[in-house]
C-alpha cells in the first residue's frame, strides 16, 4: 500500500471509529472499510491513550466514581455511540422468533426493551468496574480496552461468515477484510500486554477477546452469520470483558 493509500485508509478508520473531525480525503468505494481494518487496533490505542490521560486529569479534581462516570461518558461520545447502537440492535433482534425475523428487527432503527436494558447494564458495569480500580490499574484498563475492542471484529471476521453475504455494511467489511491483520495485530497486542503488564495484561486481552468471540458465535447461531451490528456489539463486549478482568485481577491480587 502506498503512503497516500495508507493515509486514506487511516482517515476511513478514524472517521468510522470516532467523531474526531479528520481533514483529508479518505479512500472510498466498496471494501474501503475492510481495508482500513489494519488501522483499527492503532486507532484503539490512540483512543486508550486519550482516555487514560483524561482519567488522570479528572481524578485530580473528582472522586473516583464521578471521574469514572465522566470518562465513560467521554468514551462513548468520542466513539459516537456507534458500537452501543450495534449492541442495542442485536439484543432486540436476537429475541426474534427465527433468523429472518431477527435480522429484520436488527435493521429496525427503533430501540426495544432488550436493547434499552442492555445499554443501561453495559454502561453501568463499565463505570462501576472502572471506578473500583486503583489509579495504575485504571490506566492499564483504559489503555487496553479500546485496543482489544477494535481487534475483536478482525478476529470475528476471520472465524465467521456474513449473515447476508450480498448485502449490508457488515458483509462488505468482511469481504474485504485482510485476514493477516487479525493475526498480526493479535500477536502484537498479546506481546505488548504481557511485556508491559505481565500475566494480568495477557489475561485482560484474552478475556476480552474470548467474550467477544463467544458473543459472535452466539449471534451466528441465532441469525446464521455475523452482521455489522454483531461486530459492533462485539466491540462493546470485548471492552467490557477487559474492564471486568482488570477488576477481578485487582480483587484477587489485592493490587
């Protein structure tokens, strides 16, 4: 990929994954988002650095619970609530009577009881888990969670096929996804987590990814394949898995 092409795909990734107004011309056309997946974990790392910095600043001013609430709020605003929307659509849809009905519900932009309850629980669990972490563990969790979250759809794309191969943003993403990106980024994330945080860091990464892939497998079983909403929901599940693993590690080790 040329230098201009790499920049163009980076712009695609930044504009899709965040609400940051990025200048420049993005790579357009079918498959553009899938090709931009090389940048997903690096964008997650940048997001994690921003969140860790925001948490450190807010913790100087506010008590832990309020600081955590503000960080999680900033987190979801910075990402445009994109993956929360996918989670809500999935939770509503997966309760349908059959695969076709479930997919139809997912395409409906209206939110139902299951979706609303899922959003409340996901955000509540995230902020409570974060608030209970001491400062060093909070920084580590905030750094890793967005990276693991954005690695999850790459791995799911390698393991599962699209529910509707001929239609939908999810199908287009999966069709153009570079398989090598998942393996390369997965290895790098595991090595860095182990180098910087030891076995606890590896456990956080593995927990997040296993949770996301288990969610993806459940989605595939219910609708016959993975969807764009399913991939987005997997990001939220992976991030929550990292936060819960960090909380469990602190509880079990006392630090």
